[in-house]
C-alpha cells in the first residue's frame, strides 16, 4: 500500500513541476522548491532506516498529508496565475535582467554604510553576551540571546543584504568589503548554531543566481549543499575536541538532522500524539504582534512535541505540512491554501520586477522566500517573524536605492 502512495505522490510532484514550468516559465516556483527536497529526503530516509532498523515503519499518512497539502498549495498558485494570465518568466527576460542590473559604487557604499555599523554593534553585543557565559558559544542561553532583540533583527537584515550581494556581486568595485559582509554574516549565523539559518541564505543565494542565469548548475555545486554540514562539523570539533572518536558522534548527529523532519512526523502519527491543538499556530508571528500591542506575553513558535525516532534522537520538527497538520488538524488545508496565495504572489511580484528592471531587491525577497520553503523537509518556517519582517527590510532598501538615484 505504501508503495502505491509513493508512486501517486511522485506522479503528482512530476505533474506539478511540468505544469508550473509551462505556466510560469521557470522551475523555481514555490511548490517545486518546497516539495522536491522533501520527496528526495523522504525516500533516502526511508531506505536508510529500513535497512538499519528492521522494525521501522513509515506512516503512510505522511505521504497522504503532503499529497493534499502540496496540491492545495499549488492550486492557490494556479488561481494567482489565472488572475494574471499574461505574466510569465522568459529566458530572455531573465538573462537581460541579470545582465542589466549592475550595482554602482554609490549603491554599494550605501549598503556598506548600513551593514558595517550593524556588524560592529553586533560584534560588541555578541562579545558582551559571550563574556557573561564564559565565552561558551555552545551554551543554550548564549544562543537564545542571539535569536532575539536587536541582534536577531540586525542579522536578518544582514542576511538579506548578503543574499543580494551574492546574486548581484560587483567584480569591479569593493570586492573585499562585499565578501566581508557575506563572511561575517555567515559567522553570526554559525554562532547562533541553528543549521537552518546557515543553509537558508546559501540556498537562497544559489537559487537566485540560477534563476537569473548568472550561474549554470554543475555537479561541483553540490558543495553548496554540503558546506553547512562542514561548517557544523568544525563547530562540533572545536567544542568537543579534535579527537577522532568524536567524528562518529558528529556524523550520527548529522544523520539525525536529515532524518528529523519526515521521520519525526511519521513517529508523531505512529505514537498517536495530539493533532489539531492550535489551529492558529501557523500565524504565530501575527498573533504575537497583536499580543505585543495589548501587552501580553508572546507565544513561543518552538514546538513542544518531541518524539523519539529509530536512532534514539528526539527532534521536535515535523516538516512544512506536518507541522501545519499537527497543530491545525484538517484546517491545515485552508492554511496551505492561504500560504500558497502568499508565496505565489511573491513570484508574481518578481515577474513584474523583471519588466521594470529597477527593483533588484525583489529578487532577494523572492529567493529568500524560496529558501524558507526549501527547508520544508525539516520544518515550517512560516511560524517565524522573518516571513513578515523581510518584506519590510526590502521596501526600506528599495526606497533608499531610489533616493540614492535621485
């Protein structure tokens, strides 16, 4: 039975990929970027666990819930497309857009005036926080402090600027200063010690360059997907020591990370844990903004549902649609539809920006959103404030560029 579920799901994914390519003129659409990493990881995870743990059983409802989730998500995008039938990405448009957008000296300087003061303030604040925890960068309280307040908002803005610089890197001027922003921002993300926030900017930037035909996909680009894990291997080696005996632990931890989303979702269903306890969970950032205005304590976006998977690891992440289903029950269908409208609207805005050739930050916005969706094999990143904060930073940078032109 589960084999038929897999075949049906794979057929749907291939069909939606074909249709989106025909409708939008590109494979870098929200549904495609969301579903393919999950499908690939689910197949790999299932084979790995089945061959190493004979008692492992993948809950077939994982596939069923993703089947209807991605279908509804895609249908929402179809409605957006039918409302604007003439909008479509063309290869010529992309190449023209990519070649014509050049970042001048003055605009680069504007980004430097924004980025480097933020970097120096963040370094001071991080140093102050680290000193209070004995410079133990692995301390949970230290990492928690990096994930909120001024530092968190600053790092998010720096991530957006870094994505922009990687996509539209100017080889003629200030190369060292551009690279400096990118590298320092990644270091900040490493200190935060959340793998996803290293993967997201790298993947977003890579998709952006592929989308604009600035980079052609090669086998060597596999390093883009491997690099976050190499970085974290180094972090673990520093914190645990460079004894060879630690390598096995680190390798197993990386495997657990790849298993976390799909397999934890399966185990949540296998263990009959609660479903539909908080239908509004997907909109936690908006709820928290309202709670802030009325002086109430914000809700935590961190899931409390930990499950033990076959390897003994205890993750609390359940994939994109898994998280929506666990908290929303069948209302995840409606939530998926609303999110589909939102993400495909960003694709629509990107298509319009190709015609104007004057809003390069829209590209950064769109690929950042694709980066969030790419991590759907792990968890749902729509429950974080960054989903709503990034458009604000894009508008601000766009208008600052406009003022600079004037």
